[in-house]
C-alpha cells in the first residue's frame, strides 16, 4: 500500500481527541527494564506530539520517533529534548538497530499490510522485561469508513477510486491479536474501547477523516480539484445523515484496539 500524503496541520486539528487513546495506552505500560534511562522507539510518530509524551514520562530515556512522512517529521522536530530525536523509516521494513526497553506504535499499523509478521522481529529486539505496545483504530465497519468505501466504489468514482481504500481486514480482532502475541514467556493485555467523541463545528466528521482515512482519496484526486470537491460534497452529505448534529455537538463513536506485551525479565 502506498503511504498517503500527510498534512500535519489537518491531522492535529483534532489532536486532543486523537491523543486520548495514547494516554490510555501509556497508562497500561508498566516499569521498564532500565527505568531511569530506557531506550524507546515510537513507530509512526507523526507530528511528534505523542513522542514528546514518552520523553516526559521517562525524562532520562533515549526516545526516537520514526515516520515515513517528511512533512510529519518536519513538524515533529519542533519537539526538542537532549535525548529526543526523529528519523525517517517505514514500519513495514523498519529493523531495530539494537535492543529497546519499549517499542510503541500509535494508530499506525492499520497502514501496514501484514503487520503481524513484524511482531516477532520487534519482540525479539526487546530487552528482557521490555514492552511492545500499540493501538489501532477498530472502526472500519463504522459509517465513516463504509460510506467512504461505498462511494469510492460507486459507478461515478470506481474508475478512479475503486479498491483504493482500506477494508475491514486492515486490522485484526482483539482475539486474533492475542493469538499472535501470546507466549509462555510474555504477559499480554489486549482490550478495546469505543470513545464517544463530541465534535464541534461544521461537518466535523468530514474534517476528522480528512486528516486520516480520506487521505488516499485526496491524493488520488489532487490533480483534479473539481472532482475532489464533488466527491467531498457527496461524502459530506452522507456523513451529515449518518452523524447528525445534536444540541451539544456531533457524536462520533470511535472504536480502538489496544495491546501491551511484556516479555519475561
């Protein structure tokens, strides 16, 4: 799958809501083997806002954020610290250059086909007692995604957009992740949460997906602004029906899947 072109400003428009699952993931990560000076990798660091949270929790850690988007890395490097750095890398091919106390990934692996095949390599790079932790969206069967896929595959758009978007198999079920991660020498915690984000503003769900799931469509239609605007208008109308505005804003249910794996130490 070709990585989409990322827009850091659009992605960060809903930063508070997007960051909340990472706080929940971080809360379930226990002590690290070298608690005062661990080595940490953040795969798919994006704009670096969650990487900075890792550096705050472990002030003595050497934290490296990895991302394949030069635009995201440019924004991420605004976060500075004596042991905080960022590097370009694709999670689909990233190979650890040593041992890590923690490898973490926040809302990335849905963009990496066959990502469970990377787990043995990453787990093998952990220091004894180290942790692999990640969260992925589990909302591919939600209207925000099903309507997008159905519209892209409709007669008007199929020639340009058919088959472009991720499907429900972009992530696994919690049970399947548990099956890939469990082993006698590991402690595994897998769970799911559905957040009810209360969004404000005009067409907030459309604004949200412009920063993430809709990026492949925006890329495919980038050379034809008229077609892009026509697709967005059709999709917007579908979203308005699926996610009506209420008296306090627009409720956007969002399911996420989490996993924390600690090796024996």
